[in-house]
C-alpha cells in the first residue's frame, strides 16, 4: 500500500522562494505542499485549518514576523512540527526560535538535496538543524541552565520511554516501531508529555532531558 504523503504548509512572504520550494517538493511523492501563506496571520489560520505534518516558517516577514507567528502557532493544538527556514544564522535568532517552540532551524542556502532530506526527517518527527548551526546551539546550551523545575515523575512509564527516544533524535515512526505502537499513538504521547512538562517542542524536551540527566 502506498504511504500517504506528509503534508507541508509554507509561510513565507517571498512568492519566488515559495514557488522554488514547491517545485522541489513536487519531485518527492512522499511530500506534498497543501497550503501556503504570504504572512504570519494567514499562516496561523491555515495551520489551524489543515493541521499539517510540517510547517516551514520564514523568520523575517513584514507585519507579524516569524517569531511572533511561532508564538501564535504554539497556542494552537497542532500535531505536526514547525521548522524555521531563514537566511539568518545569528545565534540569537536560532536560540530564540528553539526557545519559542521551533522543532528545527534550516538555512535557506542549503543544497536542494539536503533540504529535501531535512524535510523528510522533520515531517517524520525528527529534530532538524542546518549543519553549520550545531556549534552555535551547543555553545548556547553550555551557557544556559535549566530555569524551571520540572518533575519527570508525573509522566507515565510510556511517556518517559518516549522522552528518552526523542533525546536520541528518533522519529515518530522509529519510536512507534521500537515500542510496537502506532505512529498516531506516539504523536498523542508526545503531545501529552510536552503539555505535562510545560515544554514547547521536541527540541526543548530533548535539551531539558539531557541537561537534567534523563537522556
């Protein structure tokens, strides 16, 4: 049976870039752009409407910028991932995006093949980060310390297992396979554990777990 294509929402104010990404994604049967928005406000409406597997979000947009849009998107019950797609490799931009709930950060100067690979990984529930940003993030994490006490004991045994596997960078599909449960069940557990632990994204969950010895 043919696998259903992962759905993608593009939020970017540049029509040329949106068209380029759409053309690239058309080459992949397993990915599909289901909606696109030219600004943040429209993007939030479309995200609520479609609940896509992946939202690709530009950071620098007029009006509601990418960070404000991200904050808005995180107030909605979304089951998919949100990945920032930006020209900026500044530490502040990367760290702020991840702190506000982004599930990854990709740079617009990526090679098309690398972008497609990252989109597949992100749509499957994996954390994605452009290679050159890894050092930026690691340096920032060394400086930051956990600011909020969170009790891992409030999680069920299954949720704790899933948190460990998220920390290993495993996709929802891989977690489902390892635990012999469905991918949709994994998504529900992830949503619950993030809510209980007051964490905004898988990235934040993984960072917290590693900083607190739960990896």
